[in-house]
């Protein structure tokens, strides 16, 4: 499947597309995440979204077994999805669902690679399920995590700082409806913290109370100077 990830990624996608070819339960096979967005790394996993017909019976564990057989090393299956590691160390996540229950989190990056539905139809279904983000709660969570990251850095606890910065990124993703494209180095949590805050404050007004908290820790980034 050219155009999506590395040769290895493409071969894995093609294998799944071929498996479902002619399966009347399947309306679309989509690729999303870093492989769908073109921001993949050679070691990136493959995120697949499979739209099934209304009323189709799907058991994720059975589907994984049928797809990969003894090549499955690990399969963490839930009601409608599975995270899989193959014996080759290839990783993938798959969700099976009806069109009406398409996740809004895939809308920005999904591309349909097989089936009768178009990419636009799947994206539209995902956008229709996008609930209004609880902006105030998410901003509270983001700034709270920033405080935790700053204190962890001060206490020389880099792992705790990195985890707190990741919490910030999750809140920012929920606020914006898509992932950021920041290139962060976990070896430098202070720089990562600053970059996430710059991205946040450039997009959202954090409000006076949260700004005061950031100011007390000398965390609020200075807005860039306008040039004539």
C-alpha cells in the first residue's frame, strides 16, 4: 500500500486490506495517526479504523486471530478494538465500529484505503460526534500539569516532569481536536514544558488566575514581538 508509511507499514496495511476484500461486513478500512498524517517514523505503529455494517458481529480477539494467527505475540482486546504486537515486533491498533460511532479523534488524519465509503464520509461522521470540549476544565488540567512539571524539574525528577508534560499535551490535543506537531526532547523536560506552554498560550487565553499561577513560577511565555 504505497503512500502510507514505510514499505513495512504499507505491506501490513495491504495484508489487512486483502484479508477484508469482499467481506460484506466491512464498509471501509482507514489509516490514521502518524502513518495517515505522514509524520511517521520507521518504528511507528499502524493505526487502523475499520467501519463495519450496522448489526455486523465483530469480536476483536477473533478478528486478530484470523488476521495474524500464530504471528500474534500480544493482543490486548476490548469490546471494539485491539492493540497488537506481532512476533516481528510490528505494532498496530485496530478499531471496528459502525459509521455512526466514528471517533472524532481520527477525523484530522484518517484516509480510507479500501471499501465503499469515502474519506470525506468517515471524517464527516467523526466530526459529527465531536462534543464541545470542556475548555475551562482542560485548561485547568493543563496548567495544573505545568505546575507539576515545573516542580518536578526543580526537584530533579525528570521522569515525573516528562509525564506531566505529556499530560499537558493530552489536554492540548483535547482542546484543539487534533495532536500537536511539536518536536520535544524528553531529555530536556524544561524545554519541552516551555514549548507546550508557548503553543497553548498562542492559541488560548488561559485567563488571569491561571496566568498568575504561571507567572509565579516564571512559566508564562512572553508573546512574540510584532514586526512592522
